[in-house]
């Protein structure tokens, strides 16, 4: 299962974790994905959706 939002396509972000002594270590930030029942074409489907899409009502949740 991909760590990517099915609506906006948001995926992992890469960068460096910088310690107090300025040592750089590569790391990954993952988006906050939730499994939600979403209406797609009038039918409910289970999709991985980021919380920003859920909060901004970009998806219509199926109940």
C-alpha cells in the first residue's frame, strides 16, 4: 500500500534531521493518512486520504 494520498497525491517528504551539534541525518516525514470510506462516482470506496483533504472537505465521506 503506497504512502500517498489518493486525492491530492501528497507523499513522503525527505530532508535532514539536524541535531543540536549540527549533525545532519537523512530522514523521511510521512503524511498523516487515514483510511476513509469515500464516495467515488457515487459508490463508496476505502481510500487512504490525508487529514488535510478530510478537514478541507475535498472528499465526500460515505456513511
